C-alpha cells in the first residue's frame, strides 16, 4: 500500500471526524449519556475494532442510534417545564450494564459465525439480497440529509456545489478532501448569510474539559437490572443483522471481501469488544458509521490508518473543550449539504453491486426479492414494535429477503432434480 504522508493523514482523519461528530452529539443527547464520554469511547472503540480486525477494515465505530430509544427509556425520567427531557444520572449505570451485555452478545455472534463458517453465511446473503439492503441503508438516511440541508438551503447548496466541483475538477491531494473544503466554504457562507453559526458553544467551553469527571458518567460501575436488560439487550439481535449489511457495504466500497479476510467473526468480535469497552466507560453501544463509509466511496482513500487517526482525534476532542465547541458551531445546513452526497453514494454502491454481480432481472424471482426488500426497507419510517423492542425496517427487509432467496433457491433445486428430468424418466 502506498504510504500516506503525515499531513495527508491528519487532513483525511479530520475530514472523517467532522462527518461523525454531529451524529455522536445528537445520539448522546437523545439517550441521556455524556457527549464527551460517547466521543471518547467511540474513538477508543474504533481502535479496539481495528485491533480485532488486524487493521484491515476502514470503519469508525461510534454511538449507535438503534439503542437511543431503549437507553432513553431507562435513563430519562420525565420532562421539565420547558418540555425538555430530564435524565436521572443514577440510572446511567443500569443502562451501561445492559450495554456491556450487548457487547457480550456480539462476542457470542462472533463465535457462532466462526463455527458456522463464512461460506454458509455468504450463501444466505447473495448480491440479490445485499444489493437492495445497501440501497436501503443509503436511502433511509436521505430524509435526514434533506432535513439538515433544509435548515438553510442556500448554505447547503453552496456546500454541496463546492464538494461536487472539487470532486470533479480537483487535482492531486485537493481532490481527496472535497468534504473538508466544502464544509469550510459552507461555514464561510453561513457567516456571510447569518445562517446559524453558534459561537456561544465556543465561548462557554473550557480549554480542557476533564470528561472523566462530567456528571459522574465516566467509568461508571455497571449495574444490572432485569427491566433495563430486557429493554436494551434484545436490540443486539437487530443490530447484529445490520452489522452484516454495514460490513457488506464497506467491503463493496473498498472492493474487498471482509467476510473472508479478516473474517466476519473478527468484525463481529471487534464490534462486540468496542461496545463492551464503551459500556464499561459510560458510553453507548457502538456501530459502523455510514457517514464514514460514504466518505470512502467518494474520496477513494481506503487506508484504515486514516480511520485510526480519526479515532485518536475523537479521543483528543473529548478533552479539548474549545475545539469541540468550534466543531459544534458548524451549522446543520453545512452538514446537510455534504450528507446529500455521502448518503446518496451509499445507495449508488448498492446499485453498483447489483450491476457488477450481474443480477438477472429477467428472472422473476430476483425481481420479487428485490421488490419486497426495497418496499419493506423504505416503506416504514420506524419499523415494527414488538413489546419493548422495535424491529427496524432494515432488519425486517434483510430477514425477509434472506428467506425469499432461500425459498426460490430451494424451488430451483427442486425443479432441477424433478423426476421428469431424472435418468429414469428421460424422453425416448
């Protein structure tokens, strides 16, 4: 692999960091956990993941949105007079205790994948299933991108156009950092147009924030409560399936089969240990960030070292209050402008997967499989609620797709071995 200069690594890493920062801020606030702690554990968890996967998979593992609702149900205790959710810090250890169990469940999934074998698992997820699942991952985020851009469309459009122009006409190193340049242009445009640059966050932040003392959230001793476990832990079965989709998407972008090397069991173990560490330190369950996968697709800078640099930056950012305040001051419309490209590129990778694997759409079985996956995945905004667990539409679509593919495969095998075509029943 070609060596990347230190300057390039830092700029590439910063570009990835800016893409993921907003999600961690929103996710941690929504579920009542400390943002600096979630940022730190996201970075540390990423390093753990890369250690488990032998540094071969270019992903960043950060706070998972799938766990927001159940964690909030444990931590949040009501609302104040202004309608803002109020958390009970004494409930945080019960949430993180359940998150530790989620990490252990992932480790169990890793062991299962190791025993079953990658070839059997891959047969369950052929391109006719994984292609539309990747499309769903990108398209499900499209509404979020447009909602962010809608905060101030002129700023979002300036940001978007800058990214597109740099990607299309940039040369050399400049061409590989279109989002960094686009966000800088969007920030300047927001300043000129008066579009929501919030300097108060910078002014209020300390230069150095000892996150380990914030609200007693860092390194909280996990506590185990059956009610909290039943709320949070079952989500692991949903995100376990989504992990397969995320790793498939990342591999499709990079052009490698990560199921085989380093192996699905290693990526599951990495996700599990990353979540385990996050739970022990007071953070959220971790998952692969689609923003960063989309960034890989556009920049074509696949070096996993870049993601490790971003991880270290995230950990340092958790300590640097003023820097975190500046990043937080980036207007939502700027993030929306770049997200339009990022999330759209993920969906495009799914289409590319169908084309490159020559999925035959003259085959009615393939049309039916893709059709049902897309409608189930895109047609429901919140998924299906079963008791205290919400089954995501992506999980439902993937499971139904796998079952349909198995059914059609069995049908074709039955046709190929029917008595009419057997040796004893050949036409005379």
